[in-house]
C-alpha cells in the first residue's frame, strides 16, 4: 500500500480536486496521490449538489486509493473517510458523524466527503476520496447560512490548515491500513462511537419514496438500518436522510 500524501500537490485554484484526480488517472497517477486546492470553482457535493469552496477559508482535498477489494466493500470507504476526518477535527471541536457522509458541529454541516469509484471489471478499482472542511469561514452564502458552519464560527479560533492536513493524512493512512486488513467491525465501531444519530427518528427520501423510522445501527457493509414504528427493519444503501426535528443538511 502506498502512503497517502505522496505525491502531494497544492494548487491555488481548480474546478474540483476530485475532477483533477480523475483527469490524471489515465497518466497512471499512483495510489496515495493527494491534491489540495486553496479554492474550487466547481466544488462538488453528494447528490449533485455544489460545495461552497471560497478562497483560503476551507480545506479542499482529494486522494486516490486503489483498494484491491470486492465492490461490495467499497461503500465502507465513505465511512473510513468520515472516521479519519472526524478524528482529525475532534481535538478542535466535538464533531458528530451523520450517515453516510456528513460531519456536523452543533447540528450544522461542518464537513463532508465525496467518494467516487471508477470500477472496471477485471481491474483494481480507483476510488477518489474528496474531503471538504469549513475552517475559517466567517459567513456563508444566504442559501446555506442556516445549515452550514465553520470551525472559526463555532470555536472563535483561526484554524491552521497545514496542521489539520497533516493530522488528516495520518488518520487516513491508519484507517486505510485497517480497511485493507478488512477490519470492518473496528471501522463500524469507530464510526458509531462518533455519531449521535442512533435512536433518533429519521425521515429518508429514497427512490421517490419516503420512510420514517429510528436509526438503529449500521450493518457490516456500512448500510444504515432503519426501524419503522411497526418494527420492520429496512437496510438503506443511500438516500436523503433528514432528522425528523432538524433542517435538511
Ligand atoms: C458533501 O457533503 O456533499 C460532500 C462534500 C465534498 C466536498 C469535497 S471538497 C474536495 C473534493 N472536491 C470536490 O469537488 N468535492 C470534494
């Protein structure tokens, strides 16, 4: 396994760090390569959303992984990236993980991960792990003001991006080693310990349907188990998850 962070490029501006990795795949970009940008002009989030990526205030980072594992294990990469990111921030603020890819602080969105898998049958998959963390923003555009936050806004402290990057890359390395060793139970345990969503009532919008239930845990593949008021358990792959009492993050 290559060490995550080699080679590492820091760019003043790019459309999206995930896209930049994708463009370099054909040139045989090695596993562990990292791209960081000071600003993204087309930062992307999950479900086709955009990721607010103003100059100098956030951490916008992507890395390339080439895990030689079956596709069914790959959804766990999102959980792995979440655990590595939350652990890197935990000493600065008490962040919480929300399935599948959100990192919340005081109920607002602080960070998110976007994992994209390029899987060709017969070859090792390329997984692009994109991580966005709101560090020193002092305000957000109107549309996301009520749902987004930054470490600066919540703690009053100015965050050193380089220190956070070092910490994040170390965590990604150690979590990735465990992931390749298929220590999935450890990963699920760490993810669950850093989340406060279990036991809460959630509404899920999936494939045109709406489901209401209590989040009761994750299965070994990292899928969410939601129990309806009638006691029926649903295993969720993805979808839009809204806490019954909170805003749409
Ligand atoms: C989400 O919460 O919806 C995912 C946000 C992911 C944002 C990061 S910033 C670095 C990387 N490049 C992108 O275009 N997106 C991810």
